[in-house]
């Protein structure tokens, strides 16, 4: 089956979510990838959203954390304060799944503004629960499309801390957990280098060249000594993803592919 680069990105991200893990999910691309994992390789994953649903099993992708689909399909719903205090700060979240507008070489995220904070070029959606998820989850996965505008040498604003300034920065900040362990894009997969915690390319998606990755990165991106090549999406993965997107588009009155 033929597939798009966006589909490759979503499938690659879904594969990173281990079966049985407890995942705190962000809206948008993270939710799409997490629910694809639930429908394919990780049927026993527990999806948690910050509005309170635990064990959500939406048949269509939610428009927001307040989408009734999440509560209606969850095993239970608890107050938002319990989600953050008991589940997240209590060390019960295995994976935080986040998106970003900008990310830097150490996995720090910007979802606040592009440009000067007091006079921004673009005002972004904001932090939501991402700073807390990035700070307290046992590990974090980040998914976003790759371009020199989104993969920047210096963030305009640090909304959510990844590995800070690199090295032992996260430890010095007193943040628990491993921080970001993977950035999945439409071109490649990046992982933090041991010691420096700078993200380096560890896998290229099918047909993608090193030159494409370099051109789409705002810093001098480095490559691991051994580069893997992402396996192409299977028919099962693509069918599950496309069916999910089609159901979502129909439910929300969107054109196919907008979900």
C-alpha cells in the first residue's frame, strides 16, 4: 500500500508506545498516534487525558480534552487535580505523549509564542498540561512535522522543559523521570545522545536522505554512528489509521485527512 509521510510519522510514533503502559496523551498528533497504538500493537495501553478520563477508548479522535467521547469511553473519570497530583506527580505515568510548535536540540518545547513574548509574531495555543507532563512523566515522546521553522537552534519561549541545557541539566532542575526519549517526525526518529542528551538521528524513514533531514533542521543536526531505517507501515496499521481518520472526519464534519 502507498502511504504519506504523515502516515509514516504517525505509525512510527504509535510503535513506540509499549503495550500495557500508562500514557498521558496530548491532543492532536499525540492522540492520533496513541489511539493508533491502542488499535494495533498496544491494545492494553491505558490512555489518560488531563480532563480526567482514565482508560479512554475513543472511536473518533477528540477535538479537545473536553470532548465527551473521552469520558464516555473511559474506564473511569476523575477530577483533573487527581490526574495531575495522584497520577502524574505520583509517578504513575509511564509515557507523556506531546506535540510541539518548536523544539530544540535538547527536546525543550515551545507552544506559547513565535517571536518576542510581549509582541509575538504568532500566539500559539499555550501550555495546557504539557509543562507538568514533560517534568514529571517517567519518559516523554514528542511528535511533530520537521522543518527548519519548527526544529530551531534557540526556542522563542520554553514552555516545557526537556533536557534543559543538556548534560545533567534535568537532574539539577530536580525533575524526575528520563525526560524526552524520542522525537518522531515525518522524516526520521531522533533520540538523546548518552551524556549530552542532545538529540541525534537514529533512524530514517523510507526514502528519506540525510540531506533532507539537515535541510529541515535549524541546528547542526548530528547522526548516530549506526542509522536504522524505519519499517514501512503495514496494511493493518494503515487500514486502522485511515479508518480512524475517516470516522473522525465524518463525526466532526471534516474532509478526509483533516482529522
